[in-house]
C-alpha cells in the first residue's frame, strides 16, 4: 500500500504490488504485439493498449463495489448470462465456424466469457447460503452440479471446448473447496474416463484432429499439426537469451500461425529466450500467489470461496495456454490473458482481478476496524 502523501487516499488503498505485476505482464503483451506486426503499433499493439487501459479502469471500479451488493446481484447476473447463452444458440453471430457471439450492432458480446467469473461467484453464494451441515449431503451437490452443467452444455454446443472446460473447472474448484466428499469427485472422474471413447466419437472433426495431433504431433506436421510444430520450433530456436527483440524469424516470416493470439508466448520466447519466458511465468505465478493469499485471509465463507475460485480461473487460463503452445495439451483456442491480442481474455481476467481487489480491500477494512 502506497502512502496517501503520494497518491490520493482512495487510490492509496489499492494493492499496488499487484498493479505493477499486471502492468509488467500487459507491457510484455503490447511489446510482443508490436514486434509481431513487424515493428508497428498497428494493427494490434495500439488497440490492445487501449483495451487494457479501459478494462484496467473497469477492474479498479469493480474493486470498490461492496461485497453485499455483489452477493445480491450474483444469482440475477447468472440468469441473465444463461439467457444470453440461449440467445447465442438462437440468433448468435457465426464466426470461424463457431456460434459464440451476440451481435448488438455496436458491439459483439461473447456471453461465455462472462460465465467464467460468474459461475465462481454463483457457487460461492450458493454455499454461503447453504447451512454448513448440509454441504456434505445430497442437497449440497445436485443444485451446484445443475448450476455448472447448464452453462457448460450451452457453451459446449457453440462449440467452444476451451471455455466450457474452464467454466467446468472453475465450478468444480468451488465445489471441492466448499467441502463436498472426495468420493463425489472420484466417481465423476471415473464416469468421465468411461465415456471418453463416446465423447471422442461425438466430437467435431477439427476437435478430434486436435486430440490426435496432441498424441502424435508428427503425424501431420504440415496440416493439423502445423501450429504446434511451428510453436515448438519458435520456442526452441529462442535458446537461453533469445534471438533479440524484433528478430523473431518464425513470427516475422509468418511461419508461426496466430503468433499474436493463441501462440503469442512462442513469439515472445523466440525473441527473449528462456530468460524472458521464465520471467513472464514468474510474474503470472506471483499474481496467482497473491490471489490465493487473499483467499486464505478472507474472513467470510463467501469471500474465501470466491477468491479461491477467481484465482483458479486465472491460473487455469494461463496454464492451459502455456501447455498448449508447448505441446503438453491439445490446441483448444485459449489465449494467454493480458498478453494475447483480443479483448475477451483481458475482460475476464480484469473482472477477476477487480473482484479480488475488492475482497482484499474489505478484508483490510474489517481488520482495521476490529
């Protein structure tokens, strides 16, 4: 916390260490997008900078919303997002073979992005209202499972496997932390393993190809495996120190597809090497560690579950992308938040950070009053 002699009192109570960490990550993103465009602020870097500033201000504003108000609007917000997801199926905008957006004329909204933090807050509120003695009973499972499965199915049929998985993981995390019996999760894992062959058959062709290429990347290096093959080449060619800023051959010569979005980490590491990649991972790790600290210090059950779930959402966002670009997970179209070009991931992470900052501030307020 910075002295109010330097910064006005309302802003001095912001977690500035977190803000500097996020600023570092966002700067790395803009700098990388500048390089990916061949040393130009257009078409990505300048627009991304504006998006980041706008959503950062939104995060600060969210952090001042009282916890009681967030609780009151949680269930209505969940219902609104479900209605929007249904609207996507009925009148949604189709792009890149998927129907994920609602076109409002002046903006295209992707409701599934709002569901990532919303499912965490919804389940945190559900278990906050549920008597502690009922958590390990049947009534502690089926309503929560229904709250997760409805948006999961609606997002899965868009199709958007990456986002659907993130919503599922966020919800399951809160259910686990709430204290549901372990055998629930083991039984669910066994059931998922049993139906995997059926799920594989029901996948879209491109989804099946992603799984097969993940298992054997060299099977089609110039076709379905081209993305991951080029990503590995870019990361490996960076070596320890990297090729130097603006000297990434894979991205500049257009060998690396989506080098400004899903595979931006490969673009960055090719130029900055193992040292740069490690620095970026440490910065993300510090953000996640801060979030878990907020959860551990929270005084209310709702705040504990919400903070842990929101932090897990950020962690999963980063982990899936890094595993994807390194060939450790199938390509599912999850960008690297705050670094990849695009507003959806920035919006989701900034909402999570804004809510976390609000929980952290109200925790400090309670501590100072006690």
